[in-house]
């Protein structure tokens, strides 16, 4: 993300508030565009199409979107992360002719293994009219393709076009869903998918325009799975960790089952999705300021190694890297901590304005605290990615997954008043472990650079 972050940082330094606002808006879209578009479009469509007569139909629509969003993120994550590494290496080597082929190959690799099982799930196990099943299956594939296309978001220079594509796509999804709402869940799903497809086609078109090469060797990037298998497993474990507490809570006494196979706990799900929205400022801030500052000092440190700098100069560069990480954490803690505090304090007013039952406030507040530590954990994992500590990142992702699973089960058994504690405690404990390890690694950065991540010393 650092490349586009520099351009956005320059925009934010313009001598007007509009430049700052535009920079933060673009950073938010780049950091969490597909997720943000899904949440906002889903929320607005649910409100507009809701009502006493359509309540159950809107609930079915929302549940299909949630299933598509969650499972596509988990199953597509390994492909997207490996494709990201492949694209990053090609950009570094200035050999980007493989980019268009990789995009098509990654989409094909997504559709072939996932399309058939998804169709079987909706057409065999879900009890709904066939238009709903068809719309849900198409929606899953569009969502999965969007995760793949999002790989290019940080590699495209025209960030204004990216922001415009998301704005147009969200508006298209809202208008199409609104127009097709009389058709019930199928109409809402088709309209919603039209919005996501608009964003998808815009990103793909922009990617082909920026990398105008023949789409050759679409599966060349597959060799990266053998070398970066740990990276793929990290994405799988991390994305599963985000959702495992929802799966556990879907077995709660108040959980519901729709259409024969779609299980959920609406109160917990909506409270957690709303809590996730509170980390948008931290994500934007990370892209705009934190990562760019760290990346500059990261490059300076390794530049001293490549140019055979003196030990004193290397120590100074080492200290600058540590300071960049510390400054970044302080900035994120201050900003995100303030946002989280306000969200917790104003929860009753927020819930009243949105028409949400007050029984969800406890889950929401612990979700906000969990999201705070979750954002900090993500920062640590990105730092590990810069230093190519892939196995360590995998272990931390597995720890987060296991902690969220076990603690969510424990809090479910403890009763309603404990709902939300599992995610909060797992995110907090995972961050604490990750942060302690990161401090040890950064404290001995020269050894890390010369021995642990030195390709001539270690074995992949």
C-alpha cells in the first residue's frame, strides 16, 4: 500500500481542507473498499426495502449477502495474497507484462473450485425459489472476483478513478436493488450484485488500461503457492479468525435458521458489523501516514546494508525504524482509541438513531474494543510481512483463530451477558503476543536482517 500512500500523503499536504478530506476518503476506499461498499450498500438497501410485509424477505437477502461475503473472503484470501505477492515482485522487477494474465488466471482459479460447491449449497440445501438461488450463486462469484480485483487497488496510480468506481458502484447497487425490490430477495440480490459488478468491471478496466499487455500465461503465478504456502495459509487462518466467533454464535439459543440451511444470530452479527465500521479511521490513517513513514525508514535501513554503511549509520537507521513503528502505534492508538471511546459512549444514541434494539449494546461495545485491538494486530502482521517473517505471521494467525474459537465457545456457555467477550479477549491477547514478539524482533533488527531473513542463510 505504500506506493499509493505516498501519492495520497502529497494530496493531504495541499493547502486546503478539501485535499485532506479527499486524501482520507481515498485512503479509506483503498484500505477497505470492497468491505465498505458491501456494508453500506447492504445497510441502505435493507433500510429502504424493509417493512412489516417485506421483513422476512429482506432478512433472507441480508443473510445471503453475509454468507457470500464471509465465505468468499475466506476461500479467496489465499489466492488473493499469493497473487498480491506475485504482482509486487513483478512491479519491483519492472516486469509487469504478466499482470493482466495473472488477473484472469486468479479469477479462473477462484471460479472453478468454488463455483460448483456454492451452486450445490444454494440449489440443494437452501429452500428458496430458484431465482433467489441463482441470484445468490451469482452474487457469491461477483463478490469473490471483487476480492481478486482488489489486489490491484494499491498498484493503480489513478486513485480518483478508483474512488469514483466505488461511488458509482454503490449508487448502482442501491438504485438497482431499490428498483428490483418488488421482486423480493431475488430482486434485491440481483440489484446488489449489479453494484458490485460495476465496481469489479471498473477496477478490471482500469487495471488493463494501466497494464496494457496481452493476457498471456494466466497461471504463471501458481508456482508461488509452492514457495509461499505459508503466506496462503496465513490468509486462510486470519480470515477464518475474523468469522469464527460468528459461526460459534450461530449456535446460540437465540440463533435463527432461514430457508432450511442459512443459520445466523442477527443480533450478534449486526452488532459486530457495526463495530467493525469504527476501525475505518485507523485503516485510512495507516495507508495515509503510518505505512508511508515506516516504509521510508525501512528502505533507508536496508539501503545502509546494501551500500556497506558503517555500523554507526546502521544503528541510526535501526533506531529510525523502531521510532517509525512506535510513532505509528501511538498515532493509531490515539486516533482509534478516541473513535472507540466515542462509539462506546454514544452507543445508545447510535442504536436509537438506527432503530437497533438496545439488547445488542453490550455486544457492540465489546466488538468495538475487539476491533481496536484487531486493527493493532493487523499493523503488527503487516510489519512482519515487510520483514518476510511468514512462518511467524502464520503462527500468530493460527493463535488468533484458536483463541477466538475457544473464547467464543466459553463466552457462549457463560450466557448472554458475556456475548462479545470472546472476540474482544482473543483480539487483545493476540495483539499482546504479537506486539511482544515484534518488540523483540525489532530490538535485534541487524541480526534479523543479516541472519534470520537473509536468503543466503535461511531456507524457504
